[in-house]
């Protein structure tokens, strides 16, 4: 794994932790409220992000084995996952991200060069999964309308070279209104790199 890819995977870890931190602050009522994506609730956004990790994990598994696997192989639908309670939805989001992370960290170097085929998209190398996942997490975190917006993006992501349509999708979020961030629960300290939080899979060497 080259240094640039390793850096992207580290950025995904931190972006996912930020998303989990904010998702855990949402109440059941918050989850059912509209997100900034027309027609989608906040629960829909989190469910879609979790299922996105499942799909990308399947694609990386295909790159490793050389056998095509459908990206949308999960038996769960966005509607079914979105209907989960806050605790269960956040757990699913964390678990799906952890499973993707495990496959990515164990992928042989040569597998990152395998061309992946997804209906409706031109073939792309498995290594592009990293930038796609980082973009998915950062943009959908903004879509929650829970206080995280483009002004909060790390410089590395704001300046990251993206292919279309990801570049235009990132540009679209720049027009989002600033929303109020929910206060952290008193018993929960803000995230610090290397720290393991309740319900978190990051930490204990997570940056490696």
C-alpha cells in the first residue's frame, strides 16, 4: 500500500469518527426529521452511508478474489436500515465501516490495481474506493444538517482532486446553510485521535 492510499484510509477513519460522534447526538425525533437532501430523512442519510460501506467492501472483496460480486449484495434496504432505532442505526453504521476498514487494510497491494465494474460507471481501479468512501462520508455528514458543514472539512479533503460527479457534488454542498451543532452529551468527551469512544471501532492503533 503506497503512502497516498494509506493517508486516504487514515482520513476515512477520522471522517467516520466525526460522523459517528454527531450521529450519536441525534434523538429519535432528530433522526426522523428531514435532512438537507430533498425527500430524505436524517435516518435515510445514515442508512445510505452504512450501506455504502457494505457495497464498497463487496467491491474490494471482488478485487481480492478476482470474482465479480454485486456492490449491492446486502439483503438490507435503505428503508429497513433507516427504520432502526438511533442506537441500532449508529451501531450498524460503525459495524459496516469497521468491516470495510478491515478488508481495505488487509487487501494485497496488487489488488488495489484491479479494475472494478459497477453498473452505470466506467471501470475504475480498486484504489479509487478510498477517495469515493471519503467523499461519501464527508458529503453525507453535511447532508445531516446537524451542524457539520463544508467549513468543517479538513483542508486535505477540501483540496482533494475528485473525478466527476464527486467534484460537482462537493461543490453543491458549498451552498448549504450553516446549521446549529448539537451540544455534546455531558458524559461524552470530544474525540481525540487515538482515543476509543463508546460504540467506536477507531482507536487502539486505528491510524495504522
